[in-house]
C-alpha cells in the first residue's frame, strides 16, 4: 500500500435468494449476485460498472456479477453461506477463487457428501487480497441433472496492511 495508511476493516456483504440453476457438467460455476441493492457495500466493491472497465447489464446471466473487487490491499476474511435444494447428489463442491475469469487461483476448495434434505453450508477462509484481483465464490455438484442453489451469501472483510 502506498500513501496514507488506511485504518479499519472494509466490508462487503452480498446475498441472493433468487434460485440459480447450476448445470450438471462437472465444472465449477460462479455464484451471481444482484445489483445494486446489496445488504452492505459502502466501499463499492460489487458494482455493475467494474474497475477493469467492464459493465454488467444482466446480473442473472453474467459471471462478472459474482465478482468482488477489493477496495484496498490487505488481509481478507472470506465468508459464505450456501444452500442447495434437496437432490440426488453424492458430492457438493465449493471454493473461493482469485481472478476467476482470468488467471484462475482457487483456495479453500471443499467437496462434501450431502446430508438428508436441503444442503446448508457455511465456510470462512483468509487470504491476502488486492484491488486489481477480483474474488468469487464458485460451486459445483455431481448430480445427473441441473440443481438449484437456493440461497447464497458472499462476504469479504479486508483488514488493510502496510506492504513491506
């Protein structure tokens, strides 16, 4: 970080409760979040007009609507909540990804067996974040047909740090 020190955590909190269909193709898919009415985004880390010059016109179909662009460099605490519909799964998957539409760098990948009924998962992971590297939550499943993600939350709290 250069210039004046930044103090205090910067937080963005995204939520979607409109079901998203996740294909049964074995690939990870970006969880998409709506604009502009997010629960909390005072530092504009989730905007349709993105820092790299791209613009999202339809959040439901554009993977860019799942990106969080950190407002400062720092120690990032990622948190998510994921609800899947009940279904015929043997494994559900999720991960956090740096630069999911560019040089893909995943972390905190989890593969889980399902439990009876609706599938509800919570996870937290910590990583260094930077303003020029967007973050996303990705999910996958191994069912034989598309399944719905019924609720998702994706949050980032950045604790700014001075770079050496």
